[in-house]
């Protein structure tokens, strides 16, 4: 008499402890699959820029029971405004103007705080094998699994590897090829860092200012009212020498902000003291497929839309939900789970990766005339006559038919 035993839970390695990596780890854990997560940083990265939840990403957060935790950390951000060189208001867009679907959504939370919510949920669900200060240096796969060598020298074998390691993904490079094959430069760079909140700042408002020379600066509220987040967007030709050269990056920022008006001088001074300075190119990742054998990509590693698209967090969170759902449904057959993940998610990603009309060029006018024209367009956007068109543009990615996965525990 034969007895059928369910297949054991697959051994899964997740490279990257950001929102996508932690979200997929959480959903797998709830389905009875305890993954291993490696994160190059030595500890969770606090703070970071505000990310939003709207439409299907908010629905996923709700289904994952994350909203109570998110509410504890949620930012009190009430709208966006544009100011002139003297700090005077030009255009104001309160959150309710576009029913919470505009530049500032109803739910805004810093990236670090959202990650903390996920880490707390992981701990509550029983935890995973989490390894900080660790990353993949070698990867070799065959029909039955993936052999991994880590930076620490440790070696191990897994049934499936998930690359959730960001725009400059090492997993993508090792398995699919050089980044240049899939990356499209979108015309500029962005920089973020924390600074003391200026006395002139209006509480709870995201404030932006355009400088002559194709540069924008912005100030966003932080979880701590005594600090704010600086955002700097620079349109320029690609310069490979800027990669990993913080001195050159900050020099470019200083040159662009010199004499810029409003809080430009304060931004420059604070940048030199910031401990969380971030600078990277604006790029989109387009791949013919997100999986190969037993390796699959998630979030920015596979389908980065750049901050210009405004849907990076949504793609990572929804992608994690779909990927975990398909793996749990086909735990013993990754060759079926991974194509299904791509098939289900592609329609959403195609819409979410679309850039605003005019792209970066429209967002960063080069001349005073261009800046004034941009302000005129912004004022038209806030008019009652334009609201139906604006709502259609802002909700284009919200029509996604989000699949509903009933998680069933896999035997350990």
C-alpha cells in the first residue's frame, strides 16, 4: 500500500532585503515556505524617500494585512506646491484635488518605514533566515537547482533564486547578461538626502522649485518634523564617471544648484553633512523575460520604471504578491510558476512603466520661459475642466485585475 506525501517546501534564496524581497519572503512564509534572504547592507536602511500606496498596490497591502502597521508610520503629507525663487506659491495641488491619486497620495510612507513594517510582519509570522552583510558572488544552475557562492565564502544549493537586488542587480548580470543590454538612460540623475527642516517650510506640504538649467529641487516632509527630505533632479548627458564617485556626484549637484534661489543654498550646505546621500541615474529596465531556469527577477531588478514613472513601489509589492502566489500554487514545479508570474504581471508592468508626457525634459525646463510655461500647464491641470482628463491619466495603472491567491501551506 503506497502513501502519497506532499512534496517538501522548496528551498528559496532571495537576494535583496528591500520592499520587494521582504514582501515576497513574507508571503512565502505565510504559505509555509521559509526562504533565506541575503542583504548586502549591514542592517535595515532607515528613512529614505516617501513612497505611496494607491489602487492595486494598496489592495495588496490590505490583503497582506499591512495597512495597520503602515498607518502607524504614515506621513501627514497634504499636497504639493510649486514656488518661485523667493519661496512664493505659484501652484498648489492639495491631495484631495485628484481624490488622493495625484503627486501626493492618500497613503505616503518613507521607504525605510515601509520596510520596517514588512520586517515586523516577518518576525510575527515566524521569521526567515536573514543574512545581513551578505550577497551572491557566483551562481550556477542546472535542471534541478542553483548552486550559490556567497561573499562570505559560504556555499549552498537552492531550488529557486529570486533576484530582488535593485536597478543594478548582480543576479541579473550573472544570469541574463550585462546591465547595458536591458537599461535605457532616461536623460538625467536624481539625488536624495535628509536635511534639517528649513524655518520657511510649510508643514505637511511637498514643495518644489525649478531652476534655470534643467534642474529641479524639492522638499518633502519626513516622519520626524525636525527633518525633511531633499530631492534633486538633474537633466544632463550620461556620465559613466559618476558611478560610485560620491565626490563627483556632489560636485555636479553643487554646480547645478549654485545661485538657484529658494532653498538651493541650504540644500548644498546640508548635502555635505548628510549621512544618507543617494545619487543614481534615471533608467528603465526592459527585459524580454524575467526568468531563466530557476532564477527569477523581482521589482527594479527586472522591470524598473525609474522614479519618473511613480510606480516603483507598486511594481515591487504587486510583483512580490503575484510571484509568491504562483510559487505557492506550483511549489514543486518552478518551471510552471515562473512563466505564470510573468504572464499575470506583464499587463500591469506595461502600464506602470509608462512615463509622464514629455518625460524628464518636460519636468526639467532649461530656460526661464520653459519654467513659466510649465507653471502655466500645472495651473491648467488644477482646473475643474481638466480634472476628468487628469484622473484618466493618473489612474491608468489602477484598472489591473489583481489576482486573488488563496495561500495553502506547503509541507516543510
